[in-house]
C-alpha cells in the first residue's frame, strides 16, 4: 500500500514539474492579456449583431483563460451589450476549451502538433456553432434579456463589479484570485489522477478495454460531457491515459468536450438562452469532438509522438527552471489556499 502511495505521489510530482514552467508562463501571459484587453474592450468589438462578430468571438475567446462556469456571465454581458447570439455561442465554446494557460500546459504534456490541432478544432467547432445560430436567427429568451439572476452560483461567479485599480494591482488580483484561485483545485485533482493512472493502472487495462478508437471515444464522451473539468486540470489526466495506451483521438475528445460542458453549464446555458440554443451547443460540441478524434486517428495517428512512453516536447527550459517554477507555482497555490481560509474565517466571525 505504501509503495502505491509513494509511487503515485512520485508520478504526480513528475507531472507537476513537467507542466509547471509552461503553466507559469501561461499564467503570466494571461495576466498581461487581462490588463491589456479588459472586458470593456471585448464588449466594444463583440457588441455588434453582425456575422463578423462570430469570427471575432472565436479569435478573442481562444486565448482568454475562463472556465466553462465563469465564461457564462461574460457571455451574457456581451449579449446585453448588443452581441448576437451567434457571437455568444462562438464565445461560449471557444473560451473554456483553450486559454493561454491551458495551451501552454497542453504543449508541455502533449506536444506542439497536438496543441495546434486542439486549438484548430476548438476554433472550427465554435465558428460552426456560431454560424448555425446566426443563420437560424434564434431569438433571446426573456431570462437572457432580464440579466443575471441571483441564486445561480455559476452566474454569480465574477458577476460582481470591480473598482478601477492600477495595472499592477489588476495583474496581481487576476492572477491570484481569478486564475490560480479558480484552477488550483482542478489542477491538483488532475495531477493526482494522472499520477494514479501513471503508476497504478496497468497498461494492459487501457489496451484491453479502451484500446479501440470507437469504444474509447464513446467512453471519453460519456465521462466528459456531464462532468465538470477545467481545461488545465484535464490535461494531466489525458496525458497519463495516452501514456497507458489510450488512442490520442479519444484524449482529444476528452479535452474538447470536458472543459466546455457539464451538467451545471448546460443547465444554466439552457435557462439563459433556451432549449434550441443549448441543443446546438451540445450537438455541435459532441459531433465535432468525435469527428476531430476520428479524423486525427485516421490521418494524423502520430500527432502525439511518445518518447519512452511520454509525449515528446522539445525542451524550451533548463531543468533548473522546471524546478524553480514548480516551487513558485506550489507556493502561489499554498498562498491562495491560506488566504482564502483566512477570508472565510473572517466572514464567519465577522
């Protein structure tokens, strides 16, 4: 038992050290993006009910580090500012699947070609769904027009107003509260699950039960659609499964469908924008995830190149930087946990 625990923790630590430099760089870039491109700028360009706004929503949504829950109030605000439902649809799909932090983590654990393919498929899926909504001319529901409702925890997230702050404080607040504060738990869970899969799950299990591309993709779809998993936290799990023999196309299905869907997300989207809207959302996401996975398996089977059982990534950082960023990221996560704990205590006793 002790060997299993230590082996799992060792594998999880190895995953954490491998992804840390890319994740730290991604978080830093995301903080700069947040300061340089505030929400007001986004609403200015997307708050136009035009066909071009659909494509622009995809371009803007891909680098933004928002999860499937926090993206909903932003998308609703865009709609209230005048953005078409097509643009809202494209933004809702493109944003949670990617994000600069998630892109960097995907590169670290899955390699460059797979990362580019994931971005391309996310963009095409979002654009296709947005165009369907645009040409179908769906109308807003009364709930969407009314705005945010108190009591929806998903909508309450990030719906509070922010007082203007200097850029330095905006950067620090966003990195600690909105970014690390929202991903640290799912990142740690993903790292631990990845460690369990890497150390404790025998290769023969994956190859026997999930070796078939059709079975594995169906299984990943069934698991990912109802379950909430953030774009960054899902990557260590997918990488560990690929190392154990899961077809890369099935890993792609998991990384596409998981971050953009969950029972909470789908229920809130349905409530805010209607049943037809959420049907297009889910149908396009499921169909494109499966199509992209099958296309990858058929024509790009070596998109993930394994090196001694691990996805090969050209080394961008020295070993010392991997170690240093691992320590830095761990300290930042610990600081956020402790600070949040003190805040909750103050609220209880206040």
